[in-house]
């Protein structure tokens, strides 16, 4: 008994010493730059007809918007496009506006005031890309250079419907098994992206026939060894982490460490999106397509998205965990510019026809 008491006293003493030391040696955060800097962010996709570049100004107390700016695109050292500036977003009301068009508008947040530019030049694998942003009559000048990666040659997809365990119980999901061949003789970085594109046909306010569109991108990857970095689990309950150390791979990024120069098969799930109405009444039809995209990305973009995985995780505790460093490849300012090359397969599902004849108005 005496030994146990002494051990307890020792543990308490060590704890007090460590706590006091950590408090006394706390380093105050001092921003490296007190003057605003131009922030340029863009995740370009060589497979898309349009790409977007966003500009903001940094500040000690938060973001601020840019009044005047231009964005230029250089390919292999040649100026090929002056990006088109898109009109600013309008304030968005609350969901109550769906039912009350006279509801007051919310204030537009600063992040929504950022400058948005559209690029339409097709980007090809192997090209050297440079984005240049000039703002406030030349006061700010930033550049970022990236190389378009090469995509994988092809992917194969098998799908089926299967019940899996979720918080609400067992629920049927769509399972995907995606097979790819690693690009040989090089270190590769990838990202998996799945689009569920949904068109809902129904009626809006005053029974006006309307078609609304939505894109859902959530992926359940918990069973896959590669996407969980060797820590798969069989259900969402298994992911509950008492110590809060589990960081979900929200952006589904991975390396070829486990299958270098070989093939691998990823196993993931998505919801079926039944009863997806988008606040429409008397829904008559739902059209759905699924696009599976395997993106080749750079090491810098891989690390950038890994950092976002941590920062956006509900388990990340800034006071208890190591600080997360957000990579930046923008010269003369802040931000990140990345580019990916994709291999995709699109599947069009049969339309879901809904019979409303035996239902009272506005119940479907």
C-alpha cells in the first residue's frame, strides 16, 4: 500500500511540473506579416472545360476583399489567356426564403466577396502552368507555377447495392470497387472523387413546374486499407475515438506506397439519395448519374489536402495537437495553386418515376 501511495504522489508531482513548464514556456503567436497580402487559391482540373481562380487579401483580424485585379494564364512560358472576372455573389437568404420570398437576406460573409476568375484554356498533361495575379493597380503581384501531371491509363469499376452499418442502423448504400494501375517508375499521388448528380422534377412555389439540380460528393471510405492509411474499420461506431486522434480522409487522397508499379482496388460507398426532393412539392421524377474520377495530383497538392483533412476534422484540437502547416506555393503572396489530371467513368442511372395520383397535393 505504501508503494502505491508513493507512486501516486510521484505521478501527481510530475504532472504539476509538466503543466507548469508548458504554461511558462507558451510562445505567443505573432503574425509574420502585419501588412495584407494577396491570397491566390485555385485547384485546376485538366479534365474540365472551365477552371476557377479566387483572390482575397489577408489581414491580422481576418480576410478582406480585393477591389481591382487581373489574372493571367501562361502555358509553357507563353501568355495564353486573360481570365474572365465573374460577377460577385449575391447575398443568400435563409432556408425560410424557400417558403417566404420576403424573408430578410443574410449579410454576405467576407469569404463570399472574394474575386472569382474563370479560365477556359484546355490544360494538357506535361504542360508548365503559371498563374499570375495583379491587384489594386499593381500594389500586389503574385505568381504560382505547377506542372500538369499525367493521368492513369484507365480505371475499372464494379458496383452493387449492399447494407452497411451507420449511426441510424443498417442502411443500403452503393458499393464501388475501383481498380487502377499505378503509373510505373515514379512516385505517384492520387485523389478519388465521386459525383452523384441529381435532377429533381417537381413543383415550386405556386405549383410552378421546376427542375432543380444538385451534386453530392460524400464518400464512405472507412473499410479501405489505402484510403484509411492502414486503419480500416467496419462501421462508423468503430471510428469513435475517445482520445480524438482519428482524422477522416475527407478528400480521399492517397499515395502508391502500398501498390507501387502494381494495381490496386479501392472499396468505398455512397448513399443512394432516395427521397431527394430539394424542397420541391409533388415530385414526379428523379434523374441521377454517377461519375467516378481518379485524379493524379502533385505531392504539394497531396500535402495541401492532407492538411485540410486535419483542419476540417471534428477531432482536431489545436490546443492538444501539433499545429498544422498549410502548404503555400504562391510567390509574392499566400495561397495554393494545384492541378490534377483525371480518368473518369460516368454511369447514367434509370430515371425514378414517381406516381402522385393517389397522394394529396404537396405531400410528395
